[in-house]
C-alpha cells in the first residue's frame, strides 16, 4: 500500500529550529535533528524545540510568533 503525504506522520516536521541566517536568526521546521557528517550544521543551530503533535502542522510564521528567536550577538 502506498503511503500518502497527508497520512505519513514521519514526514511531518517534528522540530522547530532557529538557525543562524545572513540577517539574524531564521526559523525552520525539520523532520529530524540530523546534524550531518562531522556536525557541520551544529554551529548554525541557535535553538530548537521538539513540537507537540498538535503544533506540528502549524505554519512557520505562526510558530515563529509563539516561539520568538533567541537573542544572539552577531558582531
């Protein structure tokens, strides 16, 4: 049986992540906290939160309002 995007819980982003962007913290949604080979992504992650099931389908802008960016010195 083929899985559909609407019913595949594994493909729904589980994490709300603030990453270091060019102009400050940027929000993202990730399905896994896989930092990659050699942990090259780790310095880019400023903060992350595993989302409760009822918040996983919320829009990125709505999550960014609920969970404001961390204070970061970019100097």
